[in-house]
């Protein structure tokens, strides 16, 4: 026999005289806020694992809200009991997924498999007891409230929720101890928000189970908007999900939803017209606001890129100037101090010629940078044209031969037969090659420097191998970065700026190639490789 509750059947499943007005307001506000926040995250950064888990969390929360409304509205005892049981399992699953989300959000990595199994083990007993009479032995037909078994329900549902809450606190405080101050603030704000949501979510149900006053449970749902508000603050303040217009979009959508919801409450035609006009104006104003914020963010990003480019350009020029001028300074210093060059002899003319060529080449490079680069963005401009890469390698190799000889280093050059046609900026590419050879000579105290050039599978491969100081693991991480220097580089090269290899990387990548370095470790030499596409 189907027992009925002491109120009329629901209309459209959700509308019933048994439902207090506060329930609609708390449930609609919570579910709309959660879905708006989740939708914006999904369309912006859905590839992030934390976002995917958060969407599952709010989906479970939304299902719980719908089940709760259905439970209040239904007037059939067996249907109420059915919905009631489902809300219990969905609530526990919400806690489990909320812990998963918290772990990934705080630690920026997936949860270990063993911990996932532990979470499944916590939830499993509730799923086993759910279809039985042990969890909900019956229903009070006078109030249509389910009779919960305190020996089962308290330890296996509310107890599990407490365990998940404590696990979230443990993960958060463990991270707070290890992280830097700025990251600690993020974790603490997140912890505060998730706890407010979970405690508010369950407190009403716990009080309802004890006192049978289920109206109190409705206030707990306001914990979700508070949690979303704190998450929004994290996104805007700390750029947690890197959504640049997030705050403006959420504000506009939330405002439109709140104004639109007034259509369900106003009754007169005049009020409906006023609400309609307000709704349209808010949508138009919101669209213009988001568009304005996007334009401002874009302008700011362009300015930051330009500033970074200009700074890098200055460092590149500084690096190249130091190399050229230092060589010229040393040559002319030797002319002034060494009596063997007084008066100027034929041998002196040769060294003077080297100094002159070095300074001339340096001035030419700087002139090209200044005339060909964009002052607005700080980017190098490349004069792309057909060239023979073998020719410019030979030129760079010959110019560095005397430097290797002065240090008593072996200097081997191996160039495989064939043509090496390419498209590129000959001056910039030669500078990149010269930088690599020069580096190997500077950081090799004894032994040899070997230069090789070959071609295979449509690729040109240039390599410089030395028996020098080698590369430590920490040094490898800083290679090819702006200002990146080895920890002992200044001991061997007082002119080191840390921008030489960054310059090489920029040039090679601008030509569609790649550059990398290998080393067995400190004191075991280094190998630098450049790969460029060959012109067919």
C-alpha cells in the first residue's frame, strides 16, 4: 500500500505546499552560483585536472540540491524514502570528490593511487548499506521524515564526512608548512572556503537528524556561494586558473541571473516591464564591461611583452658589445705596452688589422640591431635571404682559431662534404655560431675544441664539443635563459653576462631550428648542438 504524506501532491515534481519559501531561495541561489562558476571554468580552462574535479564536485552538489527539493515536494512515503537514501550517498560522494579537488588544487598534482583506494574504502560501506533497511529502517508518516539508524548513519555517513574534512585540513596545513608566504595565503583562503562549504552543507542535516527540524538544513546551502566567492577571489587575486576576465564575467552573469530571477516574483505588468528593461540594460552594460576589461588586459600584456623584449634587446647588445670591445681593447693595449710593436712593423700591422676588423664587425652588428629592430616591441628583426651555412661556419671557425691557439688548445674542424643551403640572416646566424665556439674556448682550460658540420634528412647539424669545465645539473637548467649563468662562470670569464646562450637560442628558434647542450657533469666537457632546416 502506498502511504501518502499530509500535503497535496507536487506540481511538476518541484512545487509543493510543503516546501518553505527559504528552500527555493537557498537552493536556487546555490545551484545557479555553482553552475555559473563551473561553466566559466569549463569553457576557459577545462584541461586542468583541478577544474575537471571541481566541476564533478559542483555537479554532485547540484544533484543533491535537486534530490533535496524532490524529497521535500514528494508526498508519497516510498518516493520520499527513495530520494532520502540517494541524498545520503550523493552527500558522502560530494565530500570524497571535494577532498580529491582539495588535494589536486593545493598540491598541483594528481592524488596517489593508494590514497584513491583509501577514499573508495571509506565510501564503500555506505553504498553497501544503502539498499538495505539498516541505513533507513522506515519513515514517520506523520511528518514524512525518514527514520535514520544512528548506529549506522552516524559513523558511516557523518563519520566519513568528518574524516574527509580532517584529511583536507591535514593536506592544507602540510602544504602551508612547505610553501612560500604568497602560496600559504592561497592555501589558507582555499581551506577556509572549502571548510565553510562542507561544514555548512552538513551541519543543517546533522541538526535536522537530531532535532527533526529540517528547516535549519536550508541555511547550510549558503556555504556554497561563500566558497565560490572565496574561489573567485583566489582566481582574481592570485590568478589561480589564469582566467583574465573571470571576475568581470562572473559579475555580469551573476547580476543578469539575479535580475532575471525577479520575473518569478513580480506580479504586475508595470513591474515586469521595469524588470525587463533593467535586465536588458544590465546585459548590454555587462557586455561592454567585459569587452573593456579584455581590451585593458590586452594592452597591459602587450606593454609587458614590449618591456621584456626591450630589456632582452639591451642585454643582447650589451653582451655583444662586451665581446667585441674587450677583444679590441686587449689588442690595442698590447700595442701600447709591448715595445716589440714600436715602431709599427709588418707583424704589428697584422694584429692591428685584427683589432680593426673586430671592432668594425661589432659596430656593424650594433648598427643592424638598431636599424632593423622594433623599438616598440624590442624584438630583433631578421633579414632572411638564401645563404650557404657552410660558408658562415668556416668564417666563424677561422676567426676563433687564433683564440684557441693562444690557450694551447687543440682545434679540430670537421665539415662533411656537400652543400648547406639555408634561408636566414647570415650576420645573426654567424654571431650564434661564434658565440658557441667562443664559449667552448673560454671554458676549456686544456684539451681541445672540436667543431663539426653535417647534414642528414633535410636537417643541418652544427656541433661544438669541448673538454672543458662541463655542466652541473643546476647549470643545465639555467642554460639558454636570459641572464642564466653557471655558478662558477664569472671565475673563468669576468665578461660573462648570462645572455650569450639566450641570444643563440633566440636566433636559432627564429630560423625554425633548435639548440641544446649535453654534458656528463662537472669537469667532463660539454657538447652544444644546433639543428636547422636545410633549404631544398
